[in-house]
């Protein structure tokens, strides 16, 4: 939630910052702003409601000169999205400008104290309180900015990644982090680019320092990067080299990132499996399983924590791990887990699944699990993210940056890693027959080719999706491995088309949802041969008897369901445990095309953000 960027160097900052903000718009896009200090030491701040493109329009003809600046794209928490609440916020004197991603939880108390000291506030944000607090401390104790920031952050409770400009010191940006991500690009020409993630940095440098919790960075033009803690202890910056490239961050000829990401799933899944499955050698290897074999094999149970789409992948993970590894698995919403004092101890293994690796609730659940002694395994996409670093071990899904707000390829990547994990553990425990092991990895190896065949159905799905733009509700049904697929299909539709949708296990329909079915109700049914086929046919008959419209996902060559369903999507056959990797894709395409035909902003749906770093 919220993207922050900063630049200091020898080039004009404005174009760099605007481009950087556009890369981070997936984090929030309800308002945007920029602050620049020009060569006459004037601090110019421009803000607007709306997207980064609106900010560009708003500054047309204005003075945007300067080789130092900070900028922000917002997802509102405190205070509605409008120009006043947009960042940067500035201090009473107008000397300091600050951008912030996160939440200052004790802002109300600090604000009250400052008001008693005569400070006035223009916005209703928690961020303005922080910049005012820093200035108050600076003036009342006659301190330099760094010392004032250190003292102020000691008073603050909450999560933040911040960057501050002081117009009296136009050669420095101060940045700090606690629980919200912050990356600093160290460029060869002595300039620095800071951002909420590496995506805006890679076109300037591949040398990146990920700031740690409680650390404060001083970015001074031409000087080496300096990092200190809140208690002023020097920290040696650890520079890592990112392999992210610009091509991965562009749309590559697709109209939306979401469609590009749906289409590239076959390649992503290949990347995810590369070096991990060896069909000839009949092996599956995950380094985390090799390194922590005893700990994982001796677990009493696994508990998987996640949010959103990652939680749906977790539900599939439960099926996979229980089926292959014969260990009980519980799946929890990270937000519930962390607040209910869960019974967890050192015999448990907690698996945290997160595409971004920054979801605040999942990160807090990881910390809670570690506090209680559990061994924590992360399944993340973003390399070096907070969750990846906070866990004891883990496996990246390696599907490349996911930019569309609605998650697609990360889901199939997560399911793939969970499959590999279940198989690797089962093999180690000797609880899978050689035949089943071999058959499963052979079939897993075929999945990318089958995924390619599924995306070829794009035009057909686009065609019939148009008939559903009228719909106000949808039901999705699936059984077994495909029940979480039904939930995920419904979530995709809700997220981007704003049509209400619910996913159910198919057999549950008769316990309530059937009352909703009439001629206006589209019902999407995962009806492959693995999924209790005969029973599903009965469910479809029940829907048709009530005049519902049925979209059925069936195996190639299906005869029975074709006779009764309104639309059939024929899919390549696979093993039951691998079906979600196939059946999810048409549901992603369905949601995409319904949203497009309704004219919705597919990549940036209203009210959502890709990385939810607030609790
Ligand atoms: C947000 C996103 C979802 C995502 C969820 C969990 O709600 O819009 O697409 O599934 O966060 O994110 P994570 O990065 O932890 O997988």
C-alpha cells in the first residue's frame, strides 16, 4: 500500500521520479505527489487526487526543476483520497517534506501533544503528524535532521518506510524503515534511487541495498551510502545484485499486465520447476527440504498462513501435503492467526505464503509463529522481501514480477511449489509409492505445455464472456482440489469486474446457494472427470432445472456435460492433484474478459492494492 520513491544525483529528478511512481502504481493509485528542491534551494511540492498521469497533467507548465526529489503514490488509510491528504506532507515551517508508506498507529496522541504546542494540521493523515514531530524535535532540541529523525522514530508506534527532504540541506535525503519495504539503488555515477521495491531502480542500477527494520539511510550526492540505527550505531550497507530486468516490467504487447501474466504462466511454471524436478533422474529437490530435512520430517503438523489469493493456494497445499506426505495441515488467514493466540509450539512447522512477501498480516503471523517456537517456511515471489527474510527457510516461486493487482501467475507458482514440497517430503518420508511419484512428476513436467493449450482458448472465452456483462452475481462450484479453484475464480471476478461472486464446494449448493439460482444467475462449474463427475452432472441438472446459466470446465472430448451446459470450456486432462494448475486459467480469463467488456480498469481495480502493508 502506497509506493514511495526518491532520487538524488546529477540528473533531473522529475522524469526519473514520475517513471518510478508509474512502476509502483500497483501499490496504490488514489492520489500522487512529488517534492523537488531546485538549484535555488526552493522546495516545490505538487499533489493531486488520482493517478500518476493526473499528477503529470497537474504539473504541466510548473517548475519541476531539481536534481533531488521524493514522490508518492497513495492507497488511503487515514484520510480520504484528495489533494490535501496526498503526500508529500510538509512541516509547519515548510522546510521539511516527507513521504510515507505504512501507518503511524499512535498518531492521534502525538498530534494532540503537538496541537498543544501550537502546531496546526492541514490534512487528516498520520503522515503529517510525523513530519511535524520531526520538526518539533529538531527545533526544540536544536538538532540536526538525522538526530531529530532518530528521536522522533523512537516515539512512533507503527509501520513505515519514509523519505525526507530538508530544503536547507539540498544535498541529502534521509530514509528510514520499520516493517514497510524500502530498497536503495546505488548507482555508478554516485546518485541514489530509493523505492518501495526494486522495480523502479533496475533501469538505473542492479546494485540494491534493502534497508533493515530500525535502520536509517543518509543518501548524499557523491558520498557512499551511510546507514545508522535509531540509536546511531553504524551499519555496513549490504549491496545485493538484482537479476530483475526491464522487459519483465513492461506489458510486452498485451493490453494489460493481467493478460500478459495469465499468458506467461506456462513459462513461469517452467522457471519455477527448473532445477527442482528431474524427470529422467526421477527426483524432486528443494534446497529448503535438503537443508532442513529432519525439522520438516519430524513436524507434528503444518499450519499454512496467508491472505487473499495466497490463502486459496494454501487450501490446495493442504490437500497436496495431506495426500502425499500424510501429515495434518491447517490453513489459516494470517490476520486471524496472529490475533487469536494460536496453539503453536516448536513441534509445528508454519508455512507462510505471500506473493509480495510484504503483506503485513502474514509478516506478523510469521513473527508470532517464531515467537512461539515454530519453524517457519516461506513461499514468496519477491526476492529479499520482508517475509522471505523473516522466515527460517523457504522456496521462492520464481515467476517474475507480478504487476496486475489481481494475482494470477503467482497463484499457479505457489501451487507448483506446494506440489514440489509435498512430493519432496513424501519421498524423504518414504510414504509415496514409486509409481505414484514417477507418474506425478512426469505429469507435472507436462503441465506447462498443457497451460499453453489452455490460453489458446482465450478468444473463445472472450467471446462468451460478453454475455455476462449484465450479471450482478455469479456462483462458482468445484470439489476436492477444485474447491479452492472455485474460490479463486470468484475472487478474480469480484476484484476486477466488481460483480458479486461466491465460491462453494459443489455439494454444498443444496444447503443454501441453490435458493439464489434463477435465469439471471451464471454458475461456473469445474466439472472435469476427476471431480466426482457423476455427482457434478447432477448438480448441473439441478441448476438447469432452475434456469441458471452454466459455464462448465470439462475434459477435452466430454460428451455428457456438453449436452446440458450453456458454455463448455474443454481442458487437457491431468491428474486430480495437478488440476488447479489447469482449471484456474480459464477462470482468470473469464474474469478478465468480463471486466474488460464492462470497461473496468483491470490492472488497477478500485479500492485494491497489490501489496497490503497495513493491518
Ligand atoms: C492483496 C492482493 C491480492 C493478494 C493478497 C495477498 O489483497 O490484492 O491479490 O492475494 O493481497 O498478497 P500476498 O502478496 O501476501 O500474496
